[in-house]
C-alpha cells in the first residue's frame, strides 16, 4: 500500500491534512462565446514534459551559429558580444509595452531616453542633430539622401547624380537611386582608397553629393577625406559618410571633423543589439547644423522640463518610420553607451583595431594580400592563391563552419577577387583570435594537402551546402513538429 503524502501549509510545525495538488478551474457554465465557436475536443498539441521542451529549444538554438556559441568575425557586420543586461533593460515594460499611440505625457521616460541618446550620438559624431527614426542602416542612407535632395531643392540647385566608390556597400547605390539620383561609381586606387583623379574627373555642377564609407569596406581609413570633401563642396554638393561600422572611430575621430556633412551609424552593429537573421535594427542619421530642419518628424523636444513630440517642422522630409522607431534597439544603445562611458568607448575602438591588426599579422602569409595595412576594425585578404589549386573562398568558408566558428564575409567588397573580409571585434579574447588564426592555417594547409576535405565541407553542421538562391526565391517555411 502506498503511504499518502499529506501537506497542510496553513499551520506551523509538521504538515497535516491533504491539500489538492492544484486547483482545477471550474468549467464556465455560461460563456460569452457562442457555442458553435467553442472547441468540442482539446487541440492536438504535442504533449511533452518541461525538460523535453527546454531541450528542444536549446538544441534548436544550437543548430545555427551565433555569437554566444563562438567567434563570428563576419566583416562589416560587427558581430560583437552583446551584454545581456541590455536585454533586460530593453524588456522593461515601460519601454517594451509602450503603446504606439500613447500620449507624450505618459511616455516621458522613453522620450527622455530618445532625447539623451540623440545628444550622446551628437557628441560621438560631432554633428548638431540626430534622428533615430530609420530602422536600419539602409533606411538611414535613404533618409540622408532625402535630406540631401531637400537641401538642393531649397537652394534651387539642379542636381542629377551621386558619386560613390566601387568598394561601397550595395545599399549605397540603392539608396541614391531610391532618392531619385543616378548612382555613379568611382574607381579606387591600388592602395584601396578613393581615387582623387577619378573624383575630379567625375564631379561637375550636377553632382548632388558623394557617399563614402570611412573606414572603407576594405578596413582602410580614407586619409584624404578632407580633400575629398573639399572637392564635393566646390560644386555645392554634400558628403554623406556611411558610418555603419563606427567601431574603429569611437572617441578617436568624429565624422564632423573630417569635413563630411552627415553620416549614419548602425546602432545594431556598434552599440549592442543582437543582429543578423533579419532581426530589428536601428539607424541613426547625424547631420550638420543647417540640415537639422530637414530631419524627419516628429522630433523629440524638451519644453519646460517636459518631453514632447514636435510635428511642426515645415522643411522636414516627413516621416520615415512609424511611431517611435525601433525602441528596443535604442534602449540597448543607450545602456551600452552609458555603461561604457567616453573612455570605455574609446577602449572599444582601440581594442577592435588592435584585434583586427593582430589577426591580420597572424594570417597574412597564408593568403594574397591586395592591400597593406594598417587596418582599422577589419581587414580583407584574397583567396586567389587557393583558387589556383582549385579550392575557392566559399569552400574555405564552409570548412571553417566545421570547427564551431563562423566564416568571414566572403566575396565582398566586390573589387577584391575571392575576398575574405575579417572583423574579429573587440570582444574576442587574444586566445580566441589565436585559435581562429590556427583554424585558418589548418584550412590553408588542407587546401594544399587534402583539398577534397575542404571541397566537400561542411562535414559537422546539421545541414551541408544549401542551394542559397533557391532558398531565397522559394523558401520552404513549414513549421516542423516532427522533432517533438
Ligand atoms: C551593414 C552596412 C550597411 C547596411 O546596414 P543595414 O542595417 O543592414 O541596412 C550599410 N553600409 C555598410 C558599410 C554596412 O556595413
């Protein structure tokens, strides 16, 4: 006979009478929902224990690579470790559950955060005004180009095209085109920088402006940026700096001091937000004083100690994103900047630069190196030497996945054949960087000694090589329960 367990927690001392394990809710006798809409039988849901459910999700989370699993040196993407405490802040109900139509009086905390974040980003960039409305880097570029168009319209300038270097991120020409300009490409010099000769030859009275990435997508600083800006200003053009990767400049150089007129920063790259996989992003567009009236509405204003949304800006380009923007990304950026402080941010950039140059020094003998450093936050090498042996950069990238790390960005920038763009970021330790270098060395050796291993990689991932074009064009989005 089993002995019944009796718990009575209402009295001190030893437990006495039996308590029901858990109250079963009484079946509602009357329902507001008409009977024909009520279920007659319970839904067929998978029945599993909590332990099984937890294992299921933990295993799912490990099928794909992510920064919490291992090194993720995806160039241009700044896949740094994101402090978990920022996630806690972003989920605070006052931010996460704010109603999009909440009146300003009930959103003072959020408005203050937006206002203070704008001011901190003004300090970081050296510019007079910032908008946080664009939800991504590309959206900030379009916003900036619309501001450029507004500037020319106000002055009665007839402008038709925007210039950009051939190393530009693909979103740059797309944004220029979207804003109604023709995108014209400029050649780079052999040292990877914008060619001033090409610039002088291309610029004319119809040049609306230049979009330039600095540090460039090759990880190189455009040392002649002031001269470049001067040439554009000579035809009353504006210089737009793509500062998506601010990770090398924090506390070291302000874009405004380089002679550019506006720039965007990707909050989700430099200022902590887990990204990739199409998650929410946050753009920030910073502009010089005379362009501030053109920024999107509403603007956050302080009036008698209260924060409010101001719509009354007749020169504004209008609204580029609904409601408050991507608030969660702003909260993370705010926490990150406050937590690091000015000194901490400078240390971020100095460490990011040292890490990139250290990794470059460890691996530069393995690959062709089209440019010589010193590099900023990332560097680019070429797999031409391996291609000559029949193994392509894509194969080496796939092989790296076998070792629990991620591959670099490959085949970008387009001007480097068999490109590998490597950005370790400041959050990788010296040991992790040395381990990554050792893996690159191992893969390079395999290319020489057992190329088949590399050509058939990956061997250890749940899924091998996929048809990426087909996956993008005809995605199979079935929800699979089979594992449960
Ligand atoms: C990531 C990136 C962009 C685009 O940013 P999204 O947020 O992905 O739209 C633009 N330019 C550069 C240089 C980048 O690295």
